[in-house]
């Protein structure tokens, strides 16, 4: 499904760094390639959750190793350019689990264009 001008992409890494960017900043590759960097991470700091939405109220609940509850939501962080390190959600803590299972909403069926 094509992304709209208002669609946002929020990502969070294991070390609680979050970045929100416009989906349109992530280019679609025409052929094989290495992909597009959304957030800079270290080798031991993988992305653990992401959210792509046009609804600023959407969120993913997270829990840290110290038991702190966090939420990844486009409304909590300012929109930035892709490729940065992101903002720290919690100091000296790491994401343990995604507290609520992520739900995937099926895309609507493409309707054939009438000629």
C-alpha cells in the first residue's frame, strides 16, 4: 500500500533509542541493494519494534529490564530525518519485551481500475 504524506515510521532499539521519521523519507529500492538506514545502531543494539501509521495516537507498549513501562508512539517524539541515532527513552536500561503483542492489520484488497 503506498504511503501517504502524513504516514510516520517510529522505531526503537534494544538500548531504548527511538526515532520517528516520515515514511516518505525511506526510499523504495528499484533493484537489489543493501537497504535504507532508518536509525543508526551498534552491532549489539538491534531494532526491537517499529510502528508505521498515520494515526499519532497509535502506540506499542514496551517494558525495560528494570521493569519500567515505555511506549513507542509518534506523538511522543518529534519527527526527525532518518539515519540519525534517535532519542534516548530511558537512561542505562534496555528493552526486555514488547509488553503487548503487535497486531498486523491486513491491507485492503486492490480494486481493479475501471476503464
